[in-house]
C-alpha cells in the first residue's frame, strides 16, 4: 500500500472521522476500503462511525454506499462515469481540429 493510501485509511477512517457529504478524501477512503480491501458495507460503516449502535448502523451503511457512489460517478474508469458535456466553444474547437485546422497559441 502506498503512503497516501495509508494516510487516507489511518487519518480518515480509523480515527473515527465523520463522513461528511462532499468530503472527497473521505469518499475516496470509503471507495478504497470497498474496492481494494474488500470490506463489507457494515465493516466500512463501523470504521467511520465507531460509536454507532447495532440498531443505527444501517443508516450509516447507506451513507457509506452513497460516498462510494459519488466516487464511482466521478471516476473516469468506472462504468457509471458520465463526463461533463462539452461547452459550445469546446465543440467548435473540436470541429475545427477534425477539419484540419492548426491551432496557433496567441
């Protein structure tokens, strides 16, 4: 495991940091725990929410699933990835290049 991966898991998951919506580092730590380490949703939820009771852990499992989903939607290598649509300027530039235009930076 690389040093950044160790830091993510140690600082974000193991130390009981709460999973906040939009926290990209915590989302990535969830994704790593699921993809690389093969942990269950239950195990991942307990890593992020160690004080959770057995009755409430299912709600936290939903939160870690959503974090995993955010990474999957934004990861270019995943099946769920949807790139942002091209702007009109980008479309025009792409069309010009396909017709053989040579761009000269100003």
